C-alpha cells in the first residue's frame, strides 16, 4: 500500500481530533475546524528520504550519503527544509521536486516514519543512545560491540523484515541481519553507517536501516497540525458551506484532472484506466515518469478527499 494511502487511512481514525473553534473572522455564524495527528511530530528530513525511497533504494542511499557530513539536529526547521530540498534536487527532476515539496506540505510520509518509531519502541532502546543496532534480538549503541554480537548471532533467529525497511545494497544474502535504528544526518548514524556499509559490501551481514530519533522517547509529545486538511465553514441561506478550504485551487485542479476517469457505476475513479490512458499519450520517457508520479500521488489522495465535501468543486 502506498505511503499516501496509509496516511489517508490514518486520517479516518482522526475524527476525535477535529475540534470546532468559532472564528471571529468568519462572523458569529462561522466555524473553523482543525485536524491534529495522533502521533508526534516527525522530521522533514526523514519524510523526504521516504519520498526518495519510492524512486528506488539506490536513490535513497545516495541521498543518505549526501547528508552524512551534515548535522541537522541543531538546524531550525526552515533551514532544514531549504537544505534538504537543495540536496534532493540532485536526484529529482523539477516536476518530482515539486511533488516532494507538496508531499512534505501535507506530511504524506509522516505515518511511515512513525511506524519506525513504533518498531524501535518494541526493541527496548538502550537509555541515552542516539542510535543503536539490533543483531538477532540483542541490542547495543556502541559500534565496537558489533563484532561480539555478530559472533553469537547464528544461535538466534533472524528478525522479521518489512516492506518499508531500507536494505543496503550489499553482496549476497548473508545469514546475519543487523537492524540499525538511527536518524540520518547525525554523527551517531554516520559512525554506524560507515562500519555496517563496509561489512555489507564484504558480504558479512545484511544491513537494514530504520528511522529512529532519540527525542521521541524523552521529549514531551508534540502533536502537529495537519494544516492542509483544515477548513472554514459558514452558514449561508440556511446551508453550511465551505468558504476557506486550504488548497482550494489545488482541489479544483485535482478534480478537473481525474474527473474524466470517474466510473459511472460506482462514482469512484479508476486509476488503472487513468494511468493506461495517460501513458498511451506520453511522447517521451520524461513525460511517462511525470505522469506515473501524478497517478501515484493522486491514487493515494483520493481517500483523503473523501473527508472533504469536495463534490461541490466538480466542474459542471
């Protein structure tokens, strides 16, 4: 399931986080609704890496390599955003870069990062560690302990890997799997990455990366607002109408784009038909890549739009 679809499914359980707040800007009969996620704030750098992972694991690891020597922990979020966009531009076309910016604005990959957080909690992270490895059930946050853990790893079962795991392109399929929980762009990650990547290339182990941020377990919960899904409403002629939807222009463009592919039977959109039809009209490989990216993004957003009364924007 695409991360966008996972994100939208998460929205279905957020109804308890919708708080109506009367707004003075909309008058006495106006109401503004805001939507807050039920998971803590996630790093834009980690979300951007998940976007690049969908372009291919090779692209993901190349992006990781470019941020090894930068410490993003102390950077302001605005500075982090500008820097990661600059780095991502090395691997993406202008159209793909625009899709990345849009994905970050609606926090498309936040649930995928949060899933890694849940997996890290199940591993019982060592207290005070910014990064740690799990070798067949045994954990350590000291790179020098890795050799000792590898010697006894054969006596323990291999861990279960998931579709969203990032497997380093090593040599062969060794019996030992090492899970690294770390935040890319930090010194702690770099220390483990240099060691694990060499061993993976030598065929000594399988190196798998999962996102982990130390402050997740020590910092007070900081829920973030899903601002693209906030909206304003007002009463007009006895009807409740949407007057200030965020990204209203984008919603109109979205519906205009997919409306021709709407099923007359179910009222839903058939994205397989859309993809086949659009790709048949593509004149170049670049156009095909752009259209595939659009279809991938739109197919995930369909469920999100069901939470809006966006039928009002369907062109006549």
